[in-house]
């Protein structure tokens, strides 16, 4: 299974105790930003409170922040975008983990 998870949304809505205790793996769901099952070849995309999914972009899969509307490019060979950092994480429980941290400024 592959996918993109809006971690802020999950943290608000899920009980993370099992993840923090390492008794359960954090895996993408069909209701996350994107979900792909390699065995069934099925793909699902869903918007979240924080991001809109653009799967039809010339750049490939793009997420657009709902607050500042800035795009986040998830392609590893591209810059992730203005206000976004990409961090690859080594974790023996997962094949690949990448965090995209998108900062927005709140207008006063």
C-alpha cells in the first residue's frame, strides 16, 4: 500500500496511542489524500480539511493547501514548493517515509 496522509487531520481525528506505543503501524487509508493498493491496482484520492488533491496536473500529483492555496509537489526530483520542506525518514517498519511540512502564515 502507498499513499499520502494529512497527518494534522489524522492527529485531530484518530487516537494515536497505538502508533506512539508502536503496537500499530500508521498506514494510508482509502479516505486519505491518496491511497494505492499495489495488489488490486486500485487508487483512491480524497481532499482533507487542509489539502485539495490535483491528480490531473502536468507535474503529476499535487496537493494544494486550503489556507494559502499554494501547491505542494511530491515528486522527489522537484522542489516541493514555497513554504514546504521535504524530509526523508529512515524507519525499519516502512519501505519509505517522507514528511512534507507546509507552513502557512495566519493573517492578523
